[in-house]
């Protein structure tokens, strides 16, 4: 399958600060791809380069195999939903959505039809004459999406579009966005710093940090098999332990050797191990290799978060069972619960 | 109770505020319909001044200049300022801060500094002063106002708003026109309005950067303040009504627009209005180009404001098939400044001491008397005066002296026998206007003491100073400028120091007044026509002088202006007809104590100025 958009070694510097240090990425048709990372990681810059608002310093940007770095934004077949929507306050809902078509001098009757279709898609039928400034955040968001989609772009770029909404509305909109994407059947490139948002909506998650891509994969991949310490820490919570790969499928840490499923490392290579808190079971002290004392227990709603102090470190465990503070316990996990990563340099 | 009181007093306060703002305007409007020239007495309803306004080609031309300069300056500075503001919002912070700070300087700068700066710039670049320089100057001082009012609006915009438009397919220009400009409209309108207001009532800058006879309303009004011309009231009334109309339209517009007939109308209008607008612009540009095109045969005349009968200028143009560029100044000193800044004139009409100064500074041409056939018309007594012996450089234009204008119903004749001392008579305490000018005041004191008014003896000056201080202690006079004319027409005070020509005019409006010149002597003065070194068309210049010495022209001029003509025939005619029995029109010519002002050495001038400041601050 050919990529719809391809970034090859894209770099960008602002005021002597290198924001992008060589981004390589392929984006496919119909894909819901999320750029995920902390603020300042370069995800928004990557998006703006694709949209054409910023120009990269180096590298190639291919759209359908054609270099478009020098194309101005109004010639690109992408549309953007901005963080604070950037609606036009002097126009009403109808004229905001119709803006793109009016610029192209589309026939009035067609415009009317298309706008109505879009309003229906985003659930705002009957809002045509409303002043955009009188709408709620969620409604403005929908107008912004309709305004972009009416141009039938091949790719929709969304820059933290849900950032300004409250938690409940955000959940609703996540669901809705995914639904819209399926309905219109185009590529969405979505920028967020919220890992939950990224995991629940995306087909592909691109984790970025410090101007580099850290990992590209499906949500399950990046969660279960983070490639390095940064990804593991940024997505979900984890116990990260330094250890040694004795050989394929055998890893040593905290004075013990454990069976695992990871292969492909050199013998006795220094590695790091990820143990997700929900993958560790608390058992009787004599039933496990690793032991420790419960130091704290906090109720989190669905589960308890228990901290256990072992000989070398503190482990975090998520479990639905209650264990008293001060109790001596054993920590048990199976070979498939252990994930071995390259050590970050 | 207390509430009621508060309500009444707040109501009263508002009423007073409004009265303070609007009473002067209402008075102006009422007096524009006055049948007489007076500003003090309302003698009946008449449209005389409106007719005069329409017939006054000078004022109508000035209205045209003011309005067209304001429109062009507003349009151009609005576009410039808006573009600059948008550009600034996208530039780097340091650059932005610097430019915004620099932008504030012309706003805070006193106008006079900007004015002189521009004048020097235009002179040094050898750009001929006129309509274009005035327009450039107006654009220059209007643009900062537009930037300051547009910039904050742009900062309010979402950073991505232009990107959003371009993202939706708009080119950068479309994004500007369809999104950015509509969103910052309030700022642009505010800037436009400010620019228009600043431009239309600017005086100082226009005064210094204009030339070649291009004058706006402010310049005309300012130079005319000596003898306030009620036509100005008529003009003011029209302007006020236009503003009221505009305000009403703006207020009503939103209501009217919502009615359906207006909507229907509105849809038809745009193309037509646009065409009309284009046509108007075209005509204006054409007019400007016409103005720029030089006329081969022109004469540039520089005279005091309200100091000529305008019809003479037109008559001269017709007779000799030439164009006269006629400009006015408000004082000899401001004339001197302008001339020294490099502005070129063919004929200037300064006063005696200024003629002496200009001659001394080699600024004037010697007059070849053989080329003037009407020279013999001048009264011999007015020739060969000390400021210009043998009339090498100047030919008299008007003349007169300075005396006491007094209210015959208040001032006793026997009191007047004291001469200038009557001005220190405690019986007239708080009832005297003095001239707020060091030279005129010292003239009175020196003459009262029996000295020459051109003395450079500091002891004499010190004694004159004491005389003035004592006068202030005894009668507490009010020091006034040209407003004295109107105040005396209204009969506000018992006595005033007035120039004879002004006195003649005041007395023609208020019959209770008399004019008295003390025996101990006074200041005789002559304003004369001079030809400058820069004169390009001396043939026309000589013709102008001859034209003014034509008895018929001289008497028309003297009748209109009220000053005494140096042309014997005209003088006799007017003193027997229009100003018969008006002692101010016939200044005495035979008193040995009367003197002309001479050029004062800077050192003495400074000394007098210091003493005068001390007098006033007593």
C-alpha cells in the first residue's frame, strides 16, 4: 500500500531551537493517526508543516508521491481543525461552514445543500443563522469540523481539538469524531498530549518526544510493548526495572532470573524491563520469588493502588483485592507479563 | 429627600456640562444669521453671510482643499496604517516594540515640531510646497493614529485566523479582505475617523508645509481672526449641521437597515455607489493634477489676513491675464519665519520695522521708481520715512497710528487731556484694555514719559517699565490681543489701545466710541509693498504695485479693510464718504512727536521682553 503522506527526515528550527530533529513517517488512506507527546515535543509543528503554515528546514514532504513542501496552504488537499477553533466571528454558522465553498465560487444552491449536509453530520441542523460566538465550546468545535470537512479534503488535521472541552464532553466528542471519520472515510491526523484520547481513538499512535519519533504502532503495541523507557512512562503507568538479558527468554533482575517471551537481544545485554502495575499479582510471601512489605494502599475507584517495598525498589500494583499496610507479600507475574526494552542511552 | 436632591444636582451637573459644550456652538449658529457684521449685537435675521460664503471664492477653495485633503489623507493613511499594523503583528517582538514606540512619537510630539520638521524636509528636498506637500504631511501625521487604533484589534485576533482562512482555500489577499479586515473593522473605522478629524482641523502643520496659495479652512480662519468675518460663522453652521446629520444617520442606520424596503434598495446600490465613488476620485485626482500643472505667468503675493478686498485680486488677474497666488500670514514674525524657511514670494506686504529688517538682510529688491506710473498718487507726507529713506525698497500700502479708543458715555473729555496718563487714572480701574504686546505697551509708556519709542537707553526703558508697573497697580488693565475688536464693539470696557484702522472699523459698528491720540506722540506705522530678491516676474510685480496705487482700487480696498489709504485721492474720498466723521480713519500727520518703529537691536528687544514679562507677572 502506498502512503498518502510521507515525511522524510523533516527538520525544523525556531529561534536557534531545533524543534524537529528528523521526522520519518508514513500516513495511509483512511487511517486515524495520532501524534502523541508532551508539550514541546514537536507534534503541532509536524502538523503545521503538513498543513503548510510552517515550512520545514530540511527533508521531504510527499503527498500522493509528490513533493509539496513549497505549496501554500490554500493549494493543499488538507484541512485543519484548530485548537481554539479559529472560527470567523463576523460570520454566522452557515457562512463559516460555507467559507471554503464560497471562496471557490461554488453555486449558491450547491453551497446550501452541502452546508445542510455538514450540519447534519455534526448534529447542528437548525443552527444556520446562529452567531458563532453564541455557541458553546462543543458546538463551536462541531462548526469547526464541518467548516473543514465541507471542502472534502483527503486528510483532516486536528490540533488538540478537544483541549478546551470539559472531561465529559471530551469523551462524547472522542466517540463522535471517530464516528465522523468512519462516515466520511478520510485520513485524520490528530494531535494530542492525552494518552487516553490517543489510545481510544487511533488506528496508529505516533509517540514523539524532544523532536524525535519514539515509537509508531497500534494503541495495543505502544501500550504493551513500549520500545523505550519514555514510551513506557508516558503511556500508562509502569514499573521500570534495570536488568540483564541472560539469553533469549530469560531475564535477570532484582537478584532473580525470570522466564520471559522476549528474544533478539545479545547475551548478557543490559536492558530494561517493564512490568505494568495491573500485571503483578499479590500472593502469599512464600509463593513468589520477589517479596516486600505493603507501604501504602489507595482506593482508585475500580482498583486499589498498592505500593510494595522490596529489597531494591518500590513496586506499584493495581489490584481489586485489599492488603493491609505492613503485610509481607509476594509479587507474582507470568513470562508474558514481562516486557523487555532496549536501554535508553 | 436626599435622593431627590442628588437627582436634581446630578441633572443640573449634566445640564451645565451640555451648556458648556453647546452654548458656544449655538451662539455661532445664531450669529451666522445676523444681519450686521457684529458679534456682539444681534440686529436681525439675514442670510447675508451665507450668500457671502458662496460668493467668497477664497473660502470655497479652502473648503475644497480641506475636504479633499482630509478624504485623501484618511483613505491613504487608513490603508497604510492598517497594513503596517497587520505587518507589525507578525514581526518579531523587539522590532514590534520599537516600531510601536517610535510610532507614538509623532502623536505626542507638539504639532509645531512635526510642522517645522516637514517644512525643512520639503525645502531641503526642493519639493515645491502646495497641495501635494500638504497631503503628504497629512498622511504622515494621520497614519500613526490609524496604527494605534488598528493594532490592538489585530492583537485580539486568534493567531490562527489567517491560517484558517488560507487552510480553507483563501489566498493571502482573500484572507486579508474576507476575514482579517472585517474582523478588525471597528479599529479601522476608529482610525479612519480619527485621521479625518485630525486632518480636517489641522492648522499648524498645514500652515508650514503648504504654499503657492493652497490654503485650508483653518488657515483662512486663523489669518482672519484679526477682523472676524461672519462668513466663518455661516461655514461653521454648515459644518455643524453636516456633523449632526452624520450622527443621526449613523444612529438611525441600524434601525433603517432592518426594514425591508431598505434591504431591497441596498441590494441595488453597491455597484452604482462604487461607480459614483470612482467618478468622484477621478475628478479629484484630475483637479489635483491641474493644480500641480504650473501656470507660466504667476505672481505670488504674501499679505496679512483680511487685509485686501478679494475682488481686487480677481480684477488684477483678469486685467493682466495672469494667475495670482495669494497667501496670508497672521503676524510679521510668522511671515518672517516662513520666508526665511525658503518659501518664495514675489510681493510681500510687511510693516515698517520688518521692511527695515528685510532690507538690512538683503532680502529685498531696490524698486525702480521709473517703472511705477502711479507713484505720484501717494501722499508725499508718507514717503521717505526713516525705516526706508527714499523708499528704496517699499511702497506704502496702508498706514495709520495707535490711539485710545474710548467710550464717550463713560470717559470724561477732561480726563483725556492727561494724554496717555488717562490710562493710569484710578477712576477707570478694571475698565481698560491694553495691547498684549511688549512693543506697543512700551511705546505708550515711553511716549507718556516723553522719550523716543525707539530708545535704546536702558534707564529710559527702566522708567517705562516702572510706568507700566504703576499702571498695573492703579488700574489693573486687561492685556488683550485682537479680541479687543469684538470686545469694544460690544462696549465691554471704557478704553482700549487700538490701531487706527481697527478703530475706524469698530467705531463704524459702535457709535458711542471715540478715538483719541495723545499730544505727547504715538506710533505711526506704514505697511508697504516690497519686491523680494526671489521675484521671478518683476514686470508683473510692478504692475501689482501700480494697480494698488490706482485711486479707484485703493479706495475700494480701503473701504473694505477700514485702514487709511496712502493714495491721496482715495484717502480723501473715503474720509468724506464711508468714514466721514470717523476720526480714526484720518490719523493726524502733523505731530512732531509721532514716530515710526525702527528695527530693534536683538539685545534691546530681549531686554524689553524681559521687562514686559515682569510687568505681566506683577
